[in-house]
C-alpha cells in the first residue's frame, strides 16, 4: 500500500500516536534550538566581556604611556637652562681670573720697568701710582705671552722714556743708590718731607726742583 503525503498529514494531525510523535519531534527541535541559542548567547556574553576587558586594558596602557611619555620640549628647556647657567658661571670665573691675570701682568710689568729705569725704590709706589692714573695701560695678547703697553709703546719702553724726561729724572736713583730726590738722597728735599706728599705733589715738587 502506497502512503501519500495526505496520509502522513492525517496521521500526524488525527492519530494520537501521530500527534505524540509530532509533539516529540517539535519538542526535540525546539529544545535543540534553545540549547543552540543559549550557547550563542553565552558565547556573545563571553566575547563582550573579553572585549570590554581588552578595551579597559587598552585605556590603561594609553594612560600609562601618556603619563610616562617624556616632555621632550620641557626636558630640552631644562637642559638648556642648566647649560646656560653653567656657562655663565664659567664665563664669570674666567673673566675674574683674566682680570687678576691682567692686573698681575700690568703690576709686574710696571715693577720690572721701574727697576730697569732705575727709579729709586723709595719712589717706586709713587711713580707706579702716577703711571697707572695718568695713562691707559692695555694688554697685548697677540703673542704667546701677554704684554703691557701704553699706546703703541711697550710699557717698559714708555717708563724708560718717562724716567729720562725732565719730569721723571728726579725719581731716578742717584749713582750711590741713596735715592732719587732732587737733592740726591733720602726722603726729604730741602725742608720738604717727600713721604708726606701724595704722588701729584711729589711730581710737582720734582718739576719745581728741575726748574732751579
């Protein structure tokens, strides 16, 4: 006997056994779909949780990088400020040292030049003070050793010329090395105590003695 589609439908709809079979079949399919749906939902939840965790971790990494990222401009400015400060301190120390060296060269140059010009020791301080106050003494640093000059003349040559002048010859030590006053000795000339005179007064006195 051939079973038609209508016979199957009638069996499933009208026959108690067929209805029970259909109900079991539907329940089985629905149960499978529910189970599959539950699995999918759980998978989606898991993926969502993992995604949120990944996003949180990414934000933490970004925040860490932002906080830990060096401010290159700020660091550069800090280094430049320190360099400029150290440079200024070194320049100041160099300028101070150069000033001391220049002063020493000039003082030594004057002292040596006075000795070469045979200025009497008793008048050395007076003449040195006069030379420094009356002339602009520069340093020639073009060579290996700095040298003091007055104008275009070496300091020693200038002082030698001055010592040979009418103004300076009264301060040159006498041959017996007793001094260079107008009267040839000691600290006094006539009734005047030269040691009590300032450099300008001594020079004026020397000029007056030279005119006699």
